[in-house]
C-alpha cells in the first residue's frame, strides 16, 4: 500500500476550492462513474488515486497510486467513496468554433452547482457538446458540478466569457426562455441551428442580454406552478428543438 502523504492529501483537499483549482489549473474527479468516464475522454490526467476495489476495473496501463478507503474518504467530498479520486487538467478556456447545423447552449448566471450539473447532463443527452457560460455562472469544475453530471462533463466543452459580446458576435438566431414569449410547441426548428439561452433560477435571463434574444420562447403551463427549475426547462426546450431539427 503506497498511500497518500500529508502533503498530497493537502493538495487534493485544496482542489475543492476554486482559488486553488485556478492556481494549479487542475480539478478533482471523484467516484467510479466519473473516473471511468474521464479516463475514456480527451482530458489530460495528472494523477490517479485508487483503492484496491477500483484497481481491477481500471486499465492496467493507467498509472495510479494505491490508497486505503480511509485515505480516499479524507480527501473526497462524497459521503461514501470506496473507489478513488483523480486529478485532471482543465481545458483551455477558448472560444468554441460553431459548426454548421450545431446548437450551442448558453447559460446566464446559473448559480447552483446541482442545477449546472443537471443542465450539463441534459445537454449531453441531447448531443450538445459546447456550453458557453457567463462569468457569474458557477464553476464547471466545482466538484459538486462534476459529480452531479454523472460523467457527462467529460463530453462537454465549457467556455466562460462576457455573454453580451458573445451573443453580439454570433451569427445565429438566439432563442431564450422567458415567461412571456412564443409557445415553444408552435415553433418550426427544422433545418435550423442556433443558440439557446437559459437564465438564472431566480431572475431568468438578465436585462443586459434580453435585447439580444431574437426569439423568445415560453413553455406553456397547464397547472399553477410559478416557474420551472432551470434544468427541467433546459430539457423541455432542447427536446422540442431536437425533435424539430430531426423532423419527428
């Protein structure tokens, strides 16, 4: 058993803090599902720390440090983690190239890590590969975000920027979720690419971005709930968009 030195424990624990993730340019991946996904992705791996239980499920060519379950528990945010943790390098925060026929998801001030994780998982389900975030949106590499994506983070490229500049420069129709807009069920999305903007859980799309939305969308309500969770709204809108694009 090689184990974790106190210095290494301190280093891994520091990655729960955004300040140190940015300082070192790396992030923490925890648990079996996320670790297996990131090992099968294009992320560059820095270090892998595994328990004996995990070793049999990992490709033998993957360099790793063997740790006890107690050592992993000390550095993990999970209530129970008997598999391991992994340190990977963040991707460069670069403007994504928008390809013909592609849909881009834009997130305006999504503050809750669980909501962001759900949105990323939903984007992955619907084949969205690029997510552009406001600088006020919670950190993509937050461990709570990573874990709540259930591995989908490994297939998504995030980009943080000033959304006003991004939308002004985008040469695509910009759709946004509003309480008052055109019924999403009545819009023809066939043969179309574009940008879908999702606003914050409490305030919706910001006043600065609202004038840049070319097409305001509304999910029709059939009951009396005041609003929808941002993750659920994203799923409904992407489903309508993808069904329209595919002509089903």
